[in-house]
């Protein structure tokens, strides 16, 4: 009891002192504080309410995440117990993955096949290179070609006299022709128009006139399209720039008409053949004479060369064909025609083709001194109308030959107003006729483009070497034939 009284007195005194303090020293407001009494408690309550709301949001978010995790767990459990059930989206995903896996496997197989095909192509190319270097390459392309139609033949007129020689540029875009009118014309194979004309001059004006003043008998172009060489009856060889046809140099040295010119492929070495029965070698890098080769017993009528340091010549009426081995300083001699051999062309380094005025075409191999095959009356005429012309008509002497290098396709021209295409049999042991291309006049020159898409003929009223026979109905023209392959072959190439 006494204890309760003491506690009661202590509490009464404490409350007395607190009340007196509050009354004596009232609470002061800070300067500028114009808040109303009780506003502080209101804001404090609002802050507590916001804090409570934030806590509630936090709890809600955590609970939702827990629910999602529980759902995922439930899904895993469901998948474990019911693996056969899948949604449409899951099925699409599974099928897509399978399809992608198949594509990857197919791409891998295609890559392997592509690598094998590339290896086969490289191996085939290497094999062709080896065969070409050995001179035994013979691509089988002749049977792929079909006879041209009228739309495939383009006739160009510009020379006043018979065309005697021609050459196609390495890119097959231009043809250069020489004529008995002493002029040289550069043609476009695409448009058939003249690109440049080097006019001929009169005899005796050699010192003043830029060009030939005699019949242009021979023409050749380097494989890099840097030099164009032309030769005439006045014993001169002119060297031109093929791009703008300006004169670069003139060689003198032969004692008679220039009958043939040939560049060695991949070089600037020039072979020239003349009616003086000699062959001369010129170096165009230094514009210098190199040496002279002798051996023929009559006027040389044609010459050709490929990549090796060799040249082949037709000896005309001496009845021989000679291959000149420059490095070995030796020559191979071949006989077989019964008449004057007027033209000769390499097929590859091991085989060549020739034509003679007895009407025969011969196929040769370096391994034999006699022809592998000889076709007599190769341009035989079907009907004879006049007895006086019987001998000439039966002979139909071969005036030009051409070969698509390293293939089995060759061609021959005659005075029977036709070009005949032939297929060389296996090993160049036979000649099989393919088809004829009609022209009007003497086919004095023939040339295949390097890609085999063109065959160009130089046609005239007279033979390129003389006036033994004249066709007044013929026209002096350049005939460009666009060679086409069969549709089946075109599809196979694609």
C-alpha cells in the first residue's frame, strides 16, 4: 500500500513539471514555415500509406514469380509423365529443326560433290594441258556443229580485186583482209562494217606511200594482238599496230614475193615465206632479223606455226612439205601429193592438213613421211557441162585449208564455190565429210576463230597466186560464217 502511494506521488510531480515546461516555453516555427497545424501528421500518414502500398506491390510481384516457377515445374512434371503430348507450336519447332538438319546434311553432300567436280575439272584441264604441250590434244567437237542457215552467213564487200589472205584477231572481234588491190581492211565481225582501211598505192611510190604498192599476199597477227604483219609481191613486210593501223616498221630482205607469214604463238617471233624459196625469222621485240632457212626447191606457197619453235611450209611444185626445227637446226620432209602443194595448216603439234592443185586433201602425222589419209577430188563436182572445162572441173584444186586448233574440226576451200567441213577421225587417221557452205568464187583464204564460233573466208574472182582461171560471176568479198552447235549440245553445255 505504501509502495502504491509513493509511485502515485512520483507520477503526479512528473506531470506537473512537464505541463509547466510546455506552458512556459512554447514551440517556435521556422522562418517561412506557413504550414497549418496538423499538416505534418497528415503528410506523415500519407508517406506511411505509400510505403505500405510499395510493400504490397513487391509482395505481389514475388508471388507472381513464384507462381510462374511453379507452373514451369508443373509443365516439366507433365512432360515427364506425358511425353507423347505436344502443342502445335512445339510440333512446328521440332519439324523445323529436322528440316534444317536435312538441309545441312544436303549442303554438306553438295559441297563434297562440288569439290569432287572441281577436282575432276582441274584434272581434265591438266590432262588437256599435258596433251597440248605434247601436241596430241584433239577435242571431239566436229559432230556438235550443224550446217549454217542464210541468216548465219554475212557477206562483206569492200575490196576492188580478189581477196588473197585474212586473219582473225585473238578476241574474234575483228578480221583483217588483204587483196590484190594492195589494200588492207579491218572489219568488225559484229557489225560487218569497215573499221579502218589502209589504201594501196601505185608501184614506184614505195618511199612516199604508207602501205603496200603490190598485191598483199600474206597477213598474220600476234597472239597478244600487239602486232599485225603483212607481206606483198614487192618483197616488203610491214608491221602495223592492230588497234589504230599505224605503221610501226618495215622489213626488207626477201628477194621475191612474200607468200606467207606466221607468228609463233605466245611470242613475237615472225616466220616469213617467199617465192625466193627461203624462210626468214624476225624478232619484233627488237625489230631485227634473226636467220634464214633454206631447203625448198621451188616457190614456197604457205606457212604456219604454233607454240613450239617450229614452222611448217608448203613447197609448191617441189611436192614437199617441210617442218623447220629451229632449235635443233634440222628439218623434216614429207611427200604425198601428186601436184603443187598450195596450202598447209597445223592441227596440233603432231598433226597437220594440206591441200594441192590436184584436188586432194591430206592428213599427216609427224611420225610418218606419208599422209595418214589422202582424199582425192575432195571437192568433186557433181555434173560437168563443157568438155573444155572437164579437166579443171574434175580437179577443183584446193586453194585453202583451215583447222580449229587442238580439235577434230578442219575445213577446205576450192574454186568450186564451196567450203567443206571435215571431221578428223581418231588419231587423225581419217577424214569424214560433215557439210558444205556455199560461196561464189575462189576461196583463197580460210580461218577459224580461236573459240570456234566463226569461220571466215576470203573469196575472189581469181586464184590468189595467178590468173589461171577467172570467175566473172564471182564477187570479191569476205564471208563470215557464224558456226552453231546443235540444240542438244547447247543444252549439255549449259
